């Protein structure tokens, strides 16, 4: 496949990468810009060693395709020299013996800085949850947690924090490469969490789509991995199965549904747990049906908060593509149901399988 140029800003400087569609951002930064502080461990989004900032938000560089970063502002561990929070974290990591081989440290520091700025001083349990997406194989977490706590002590949240870039570099940035404005806040579960919105096209008229969206058993039949056990008034109980590589989880729980037939919108708020991984999830899914050329469109807003063993999948950047694939599967199942066919039986949401599907679709669409 022919490489193509991608223009972006890296650590405040304009840069052009020459990449194939399959090249992930970490490889491009390491091999073309010699920014080897972005480490690669698992290369499947689990260990957090490759964490950096894209447009001010922590992301896995092994899951971000370089071609998707056109116009973005990327900050690697090498780009925080003028950042006082990062300087304080570096000192604290040293003082609290929070690193040994140092392999996890760049990603850990980028995540820690985000936590300190976004949340300020927080209880230790919450801090451990926030750091759960960054794995350290040698130091253990006592020193790391102590170091981050020392820097966060007495701080208030600073949600709009972006990395400091030296003034000369900032002025040299092309306008289009400036950090993107913060997105409008979306509904998220109480107590913090993540949210994202996706739109999915359905090749069927709005009346037919609403007939399914307002009928909970039929709606559940279209959702990959979902099983609805009982509907009593506006209360539902059921489960969602998830397969994360070797990890199998089934979140069983209950929720409340609200449907607005006039607005053709609905909302489900619920919570559940998986005994196997000791994880708990709470969340809200809101859907809005809209007419569209050639059929309908459903806008889905998902807000969630995970605790326990699967907390590393809390970050929106990590799950956005997965949710997009789930939405596509949902649309296909819904179209099949409207056409009188039977949707396939509920299967676990296989994240790694979905990631392969995402990769394959990206490879073949170019
Ligand atoms: S290398 Fe492990 S998350 Fe990217
Ligand atoms: S210090 Fe070695 S992996 Fe964390």
C-alpha cells in the first residue's frame, strides 16, 4: 500500500509523517521523528505504555492510526519540558521510587498528569482506578500512587488543561494544527465517567425503526451481546456479555427505561456487575431517531463508568472504535429484523475481534 503524507503538530512543531494506512502513531513517531519515549508493550491497547496526548487527551498511540491524526496536536513524553505539572511528577516519581526499569514510566506520567489536572486531589481508591489502564511489571503501584498523590495534594481540578508549549513554538504552529476546542459536555454517569456519541444509518423508514426501538425485547435482540431477562413496567433486568481477548465478562444488572414516542427518543439508565473480573459498570444509553435520506439515522449517546478489573476500558478514546462497530452490528441486525429475518443469536461483544474488524475495514477502504 502506498505511503501518504500526514501533516500534524508534534510537541509544538509542525511535522509531516509519510505513512501507510496501517501504520499506528507510535511506530510513526518512533521511526520517523525518533521520539522513542513513546514505548510499545502490548500493541493492543491494554498496557498503556504508549500513552500520549492527542489534542490534549490521553490516547493509546498503538491504537491510533497515524493517518487519522491529520491536523491533530500530538504531545509525547518529550514534549512536556516546559510543563510544571510534569516537572513535579518527575521529581515525585524519583523521590517515591516510582520507577525501576522505566518502561511503563512515560505512559504512566502522561496519564498521571491528566489525572492530576482533571481531578485534582482525589481519594486513593479513585486514583488507583484512574491509573488502572497503565500497567507496571516491576515497581508495583505503591510508589507510583504515593508520587501522584503527593503532586495532587491540595489541587483543584483544572479540566481544560493542555500541555504547555514554549511560546516560540506555539506561534510557529499553523492555525489548523492548534489543539481542538474541548467538545461539548455529554451526559455521563453521576460521579464521573466517560461518554461518547455515535450516529448510525439504518436503511429503513423511521416508522419501522421506531417500532423496534420502542419494543424492548426486539431492541435487545439487535444489540450484540445483550440478553433481556425481564421487563416490568419501566424496569428491565438482563445482561451484556463482553469478550476482551482472554477475559470473559458478563455484566448482569437492572435498569430503568424511559421512552418518548412524540420525540422518538429513549433512555436506559442501569448498573450491573461481573463476578468473574470483580468489575462493576454503571451507565446510560440515550437514543434519538432522526429521518435521513434513504431511511433513518439513530443518534446514540453512551455514558459509562467502569470500576474493578476492567476499569482500564474507561477511556473514551479506547472504546470509540469498538462502540462504532457495535453500532454498525446493531444497525445490520435491526435492518434484518425489519426485513423479517431473524438476527443472529446474542454473542459476546468481542473487543479484539471488533478491533480486527476495524483494522480490516480501514485497510480495505483505502
Ligand atoms: S502498547 Fe500497550 S497500550 Fe499501546
Ligand atoms: S518501572 Fe518497569 S514496568 Fe514499570
